[in-house]
């Protein structure tokens, strides 16, 4: 395995305190590497390097900046297979998923923002009749912090880093300590691509020490964070009084609403994915399934029989579900299933760990479908972030809309119907940042991405991300006519 080290000022190094954390492979449950257990000293070193690099990087021509980011994208593509193998091993996700989704998306993130930075523009406002012209500059902020979770490690890490760099900032970034390997490999790629020393600094370690030090550092002027809602609230409580710019992409409890008039086959195939892709560990998974009463019985039978055919096993094999991220997370998911039963839910399929003979200590779980009677139960209100969905019938549009909007979260929603009027009525009234109609996880990188309510503050994606990572300055000139 590649040795995981911090990448600071263009050099690979261990934590200054020499401490390390074990890296556990979810598929086997075994320790298979170490990473630096960095703390505030390492963050300070990284911030100093980033600050030093800022004046040069911000003045690098757009063409040159774009070329470097484009080279990073090309190198990610060239190394798709080793990167996917590393991601699958580190996270537990099926190799095929890492090959087809995670790594291609990481290179798309860099390629997209390499191009977007050459198209980014600002506005001018002529105050007609007042002999005044305003124009707005958009300057990079300075040193910014990027903190990402373990579920889509390189995909989300690059989703933050690429626009931050494209906008001319320098970066101190921390991946989750549970999935550090592809971040380390990205540092090697950036070095090879000619990204100048100090422009991107990657520091590994725990959220409570290394992550917290990023948020607290007075020289880190903005923080882009993706992770749990509780962590996001804590980060906001630290960063807001320091007047840092904050982008918070947090948890979800997304409804998947199925009307009887939908394209049944397409809905069924997509619903299997939106329920269980990445072992259900995607913030956009549709973990609450609501089905119109007329369709409910046949959907339930078909869905359960399709779920029964999903294969769970070692992530390197040809499987539908690999391992969940950790033993703790596996236990947390199981405790939600117990809670659901205690609250009157009926487990239609799944609900148990899976014993994979060649990996007896891996963190495997059956895909689980729970029929519930009350949408207020805990399992239908709180984010589980595992291969567990709830199922419930509905009778009317108003009823399902109220149930869909009853959770604290508001990240995404999926709607299945062939009625265009209904889809518009829903899209208008559903409380979420993203609405998919007859599709799921369909992303155009130009579109705004993010949630409302407890799912976050701010938007990423496209020009929204470049706006977040720049500070507007308006210049007003009065002239004689
Ligand atoms: P966490 O909130 O536990 O951690 C996210 C990141 O924050 C990790 O790098 C973590 O470090 C770090 N962190 C933890 N505490 C602090 C702190 N005090 N200061 C700074 N950084 C800190 O989330 P998970 O990693 O468990 O990810 C799962 C969550 O992410 C789910 O709730 C999911 O919905 C959400 N998510 C949201 C997405 C969105 O776009 N809205 C997309 C993907 C996931 P470490 O892991 O090293 O402790």
C-alpha cells in the first residue's frame, strides 16, 4: 500500500509530532496501513506554505492555471485503475463503482473547473443618468480550507479543491481519516502535474484535531465542508464568530416518491440504485420510499425480490454492495434496524450482517427494506447512511408532500410520474435543494448543488463554487460627460 503522508509545501512528510493512526480496510476489518495523526502544528505549517504560495498562484495567468488543472485531470484518467483499486480497498465500495463513478468524477471535477475558470466573468452596472459606472472584481479569498467525508473520498475532495484552486486560492485540505489513500495519491499527481509547491497542502488526521485546527486558524479565510449535520453545526459555531466564509454540505433523508403512472421498469432499476448504491452511503440516496397505494402491493413484491438478488461481498469482486465504512458504523446501522422493529416497523428483507467466508471480519450488511406505518418514526426521520430504506404507501399528493417535507433535512428528492403538471407542482413545493424527476444522481456540473434546512448552507457546483471561492469587490467610478 502507498504510504500515506502529509503533503505540505510540495513535500511529503509525517506529522510533526510523529503520531500515526491505523487505517482499517472495511472489506477485511484488518489494519492495512498508517496515516499521520496531525494536529494544529501541521495545519499551521500548511497554512504558512499556502500563504506564501498565494501571491504567485493568484497572479498565475488563467491559461497556465487552466493547463495545470487540466494536466491533473489527465493524470487522474491515466491512473484510473490504481486509483479505483485504492478507493475500493480504503472505503469498501465495489471496485466497479469506483471505476465507473468515483474516479471519473474526480477527473471531471478538475477538467470542469480548468475550463470554467477561463469562462468566469464579473458584472458591470452603469448608473444611467448619473455618469457613474460600477464594475465588480472577483478576487480569490486567500488560503481556504476544504474538509471532506469518507463516503465518496476522491470525488468530494476534488469537488472542493478544484474550484478553490481554479479561483486562485491556495488550499489546506483534510480528507476523512477513514479514507486517506486517494488523497495521498492525488498529492503525487499534483506534484507530477507541476502544481507549484504550497498551492495545495493535504493534511491527514482526526476531525477533532486537524479538522478543528483548519476551522480555527485565523489565516484560513473560508471553509468548504461536507459531512454530517452535527459536525457542520459545530464548525459553524467556531467559524461564524471569526466571520469566515462557510459552505456546508450536510446530511440528507431524501424522499423517493413513486406514482402509479411512472415508467415502472426505469423507476424500479433506478430505485434499487438510489436505495443501495455505495451501501446506501451517499448523501443523495433516497432512503424514504413512498409508493402510491394502487401500485404499492406490486411494487413491494417486486422490489423485495429484486433486493434479494443483490450480491454482497468483497469490494474487489463483482458485487452490488461491498462493506460499510467501519465496525462502529455497522453497529450504528444495526441499532437503527432494531429501533425500527421496536417502533412497529416490519423488516421485509435484510436486517442482518453478512458473513463473507473469505473476509469474516469485514463490515458487511444485508440490503434492508423496512415497511413502516408512521413516517414520524425515528428510522424515517434520522439519517442512517447505510443500506436501509423505509417503505410506505400514500393516497394523495397532499399527503405524500407533507410526509416528504416532515424531516429536518432538505437535500434532494426524487419523483416518479409521467404527469408533467404534477411534477412541476411537486418541484415547487418540495423542501429540498435538488429535485430529480424520473431520474436520480443525474448531475450536470454547471448546476447548483446543495441543500436547505439541516442539509446545509450555500451551494457548490459550476459558477456557484467559483463565486463562493472569490470575494466580490465593487468599484464605482464617477465621470464627467
Ligand atoms: P463527519 O461530519 O463525521 O466528518 C466529515 C469530515 O469532517 C471528516 O473529514 C472529519 O474528519 C471532519 N471533522 C470531524 N469533526 C471535525 C471538526 N470538529 N472540525 C473540522 N472537521 C471535522 O461526516 P462523515 O465523514 O461521517 O460523513 C458522513 C456524512 O456526510 C453524512 O451525514 C452525509 O450525509 C454527509 N455528506 C453530505 C454530502 C452533501 O453533499 N451534502 C455528501 C456526502 C456526505 P474525520 O473523519 O477524520 O474525523
